[in-house]
C-alpha cells in the first residue's frame, strides 16, 4: 500500500516514530494508503528547519518569493488530473466537483497571494506640524496552518499561500482524514525547488501532530479552520502563549427565502447550497426559512428535485452526490436524522444510508435529506450537522425570520432571496453573519474578508486580511 511521507526541510521523510495509520476511501470503506502518525518530535524537527530557512525566505526580494509561489500554482495545474482524482478518492466528493471547484481554487489561491503580495502596502499617518508615523509589516516567523477535511487542498492552500507570500515559514497539517493532495503538494514543492524548510507538511492526527503545532513555543501564529470545539481548545491552549490566532469555525447557516424572489433561480441554487459536497461545506445553508405564501410551492418543488438526486460513486463523471468523508461522520449525520424524528420532525425525502453496488457497497453514502415540522430552537436546528441534511420552516415576518436565523451560537454565512432591495439591505445588516449572499450563493472574490462571528470564528481570511494576519505591524514616529 502507498505510504505517504512527511515533507520536512525539503525532503520526504518518515515519521520519527515509524508509525503509520490507514487512509480510508470513503466510497468503498477500504484502506488505500498509509499516513504518517507524526508527533511532537516531527513537529520540532520541522520547526527547526523552518527557523533556519526564515532569514533567507523573509529577506528574499518580493519578486523572487512571488515567483516561487506562482510556480506552486503552476505545478498543481500541470498535474491537474492527478490532483482531481486524488481529492475525489480521499474525500468521497464527486470528481466533477474536485475538477470544477477544489483544485482550480487551490491553483487560484497560490496565484492570488503570489501577486497580492506585490501590491500589499502599509500605511503612513501624517500629524500636521508634529511629524509622521509610518507602519512597517514584517513576517511573523514560523507559523502553523491546520485545515479540515471538507475542502482539503482548497482550504490548506488558502492558509499556506498568504503565509508564504508574506515571508513566513510554515508548518502545515492537513486533516488526517484527507491528507493525499497535501502530499502531492509537497511533491510539487520539491519539483519547483522551493528552498528547504520554507514549507513543511507534517501528517498525523489532530491530538498528536496538530496539538504539537498549537503548543510549540517557536510557532508564533496559528491559522486554523475546523470545528468550534477544536477552535475553543486551541484558544485555551495557545492564548496564554500569546500566539496570534485566526479561527474559522463551524456554522449553521440560514437560507432566507421571501415570496418575491425569482423562484426558479432560487430553487436551483438552493439545491446546490444545501447539498454541494454532500452538505459538507461550511457555507452550505442548512436551515431554510421560507415566507409562508410560497412555503407549500417551495416544499413540493424542492422535495421533488432533491428526491431525484442519486448518490453515485465519486469517480463516476455523472456523480453529483458522492460519499460523506468517513464512517464516523456518516454515523454522526444519521444520528441527527434520528434526533430530528425524536424532536417531532417529518422526513420529506432521504434520511437513510445508501448501499451502492460493489465495489462501493461499504461506502459512506447518505441520501440527501429534507426535514420539516421542527421548531427553530430544537437541537437539530441549533447544532451543526455538516452533512446532506436540511430543515425547512415557514415564516411570516422579517422580525420573526431574523429572530430564528440569529438564534444559534453560529454566525458564518447567510443567503437571502428577495427582489426587494431595501429588504435585502435590512436583512443583510441585521443578520448575525460574516458573509451574506443576496440572490446567490458561494460567489467568491478572493479579495473580500472571509470569516464568521460568534462561535463561527475569530478574525478574517482573504485578501489584505490574510496578509495582515501573517504580518506584524510596527509603527514608527519621526518628529518634524
Ligand atoms: P476538526 O476541528 O475536527 O479538525 C480540523 C483540523 O484540526 C484537522 O486537521 C484536525 O486534525 C485538527 N485538530 C483536531 N484536534 C486538534 C487539536 N487538539 N489540536 C490541533 N489540531 C487539531 O474539524 P473537521 O476536520 O471535522 O472539519 C469540519 C469542521 O470544520 C466543521 O465544523 C466545519 O464547519 C468547519 N469548517 C469551517 C470553515 C470556515 O471557514 N469557517 C470551512 C470549512 C470547515 P485531524 O483531522 O487529523 O483530527
């Protein structure tokens, strides 16, 4: 079986313990590669290498540094097919999704930040008759990037690219559940001759390799995307060490649909915003609120469309619904369907595991599921499920829907469907979210701030926000 290796100090190396664990293909339930079970020793070796590489990398001309990062982007693009297949195999997502979204976006992430850094500028503040302040922004040093399994290379590169572009050396850990494209990225880094120690990719579990990143005293900043509980743990642990933290956490996003929307456009997009990547995108809308006059019309049309969506093997080019990422996650999602029934919900479509023909008969497939009849404040409507499960609820007024939408601990994104511009502004202004889409979903401009409020996170990624996070400002005053 193929053994993935760590990428430390420019070399592909085994974990110091010599231990590996299995990497499971979610579409068959079978192991297909082995992942290094790295620990604090491996992280320490990587940090030493990164410390050594930092003076040269941070002191390099912007043009030269930018060129390396463009080459990372081009290196992925050259091996596009291989990356696409690997992402689909590792995660269970349809190969078409990996080809249209995940890998193109990873390519863009590197390209975007390689060029953004050339335009990044710091401020000056003139005090008339007194003097002038100017601010410099220097890289922090060695930084940690920890990412989840749902959009593996997409989110991994979203952190690594700005960290490297702004002159830091990186210790990065992908999710143990989806490490393969991060491994391929380390091959690309070798191919392009990225200086040793600048980027170090260490594989392993969150509790071991991840925790060692959080606790290492020489790692000065951590950019983390993952669950809210893990984020809270990282805050508790790294906060007292005065590390800079960027936390992108869970969500329970509302999708607010008014009767005056463009119904067909809303319907098509709502199917996507509910079930893309089997509902495992932090921006998926999982609570759908529909204004009462169109509730029955929406319910009939939506359920009809969703019940026609079939789970197929992720490698099938016609697949639009693949497998969820792991057995444990499948069981968690299905337990929420049981909870919804206990809480009085009615399953309108879906709700069950799907058994496909061999070789996918042990894969982790769940029918896209729509539930109605639940109160907005029950557990099913308050806790993050992160799978192909949505609830639908009617509402009668803006006040009521805002109260329900804002009732969870989360505040990542919101989608609003209406043709009333004033209302769109009112809802966007008052909803608890870091990102609002009006009459659309998941339209992304990499320059915009990305992140959530409340338990959905602290700080913002994207554009200047990311470059500011990965640099330390210093203000210098000169008397006139
Ligand atoms: P987890 O929090 O379980 O894991 C995220 C990453 O953290 C993984 O690499 C994991 O490693 C690692 N990790 C786990 N425990 C620790 C620890 N104690 N110290 C350091 N690192 C640790 O999240 P999931 O991977 O399950 O991802 C799903 C979650 O991510 C959902 O809640 C989703 O909403 C959120 N998410 C948020 C986004 C946003 O932008 N706000 C975007 C995408 C997802 P390992 O996997 O090896 O255990």
